[in-house]
C-alpha cells in the first residue's frame, strides 16, 4: 500500500486552495503608505504657510476626521505704527544749524557788512541776523535808505545759498508814531514788507522763500525805559529757520506776487 502512494506522479498532487484578491497584510501596508504620503504632502504645503491659513487648514483636517473643532480664527492684519516725525530739535537739524551759524559768522567777518549786524542762534535752531533800524531807514520812514542797499545785497548773498527760509520781522520801540493810523505796528509791518520788496525787485531772493511780519513794540529785547534800550528795540530781524512751513503767508498768494 505504501509502495502505491510513492508511485503517484507529482503533477497529480493538489495545491492548497488559493484565496482570491491581495493578501491582508498588503491592504494594511498600502493604507500606511498612503497616510505617510498624505502627511508629508501636508508638511510640504504648510512649510511657508501663514499663521491664519495654517489654523484654517488644521480646522479643516480635524473636521474631516470627525473631531470637534473650534471655528477658524478670522483673518487679521498687523497694524503698522508709523515712525514718529522728526522734531525740530532732531540732531540732524541741530547739526546743520550749527554749521550754518559758523558759516554766517565767518562771512560776516570777511564781507563788507556793518559791525552793527548781530548774529544770534536760538535753542530751536533758529538763526537771527539783527540790524538796527538806523542802518536801514530814516526816522519814522518805511522806505529803505539808499545807503542800506549794499548792506542788504551783502546779506542776501549770505542768505541765498543757505537751505533755510527767511522771515523778515519789523520791530519798534514804545514811542507813538505820529501821522499813522495804526502807529508802531503799521510802521514795523511796512518796513518788513519794504525790505522783502527790495529783495524781490532786485532779484536777490525768491519770493517763495520769504515772509514779512511786523510786531510793533510788542516784542522788545530790553525794556523801553531809556533811549539806549529804545534804540535796541527799533530793529529788523532776519529770522532763518529750517522748518519749511514757517512764514509761508496766505495760501492764495500767487507765485511772484507780493502779499500786500
């Protein structure tokens, strides 16, 4: 009997019955690979993602997997705080004003300008060239004296190359001025405008760089207690400042037109 079993041909032996489809382990492996691929794709897509978009994507993924998710945060913008404006006391302007002051000081010593011209530097980077009224006008007059023409031309040569605006201020003492309806204030204003008109008509300075104002006796440098002090208060100040908005005059004034 045993000999008969040994003689049965090998091709007639039956193989175990095969299961249809892929093996079970292959399904698990394919799911794992798919999940890993999805995970790395998400990492790549979120590499340069903004915080808000990342939160929205995260909420969407949690929702897809059935997890309870909080509402995605709304879009927001980071407020941009403007830098503070440069004040008039900034180091750059202060350094420029100091250089301008030294330059004017050296020019006043070398040029043909009267020694009565006083140079003053204020703390707010204002530079003042102060002239006594006797150099520019006759007593009680608002017409520039011909003897002052050379002085004003030399002053204009000093002021012209400077990156500053000019405000011409007229001042008087407290003595009442006769034959004038408004008195000292009118005289100081007329003198300031008269000098500005001289600069304009002589093509010494452009009108858009200048302004004129009169203060009368309201801004004395010393008390009007004696004749010496009154002579100091009767003056014309050429005020130089780096501020572009100072003394621009009326907005409606046309270019080349005197505000008078």
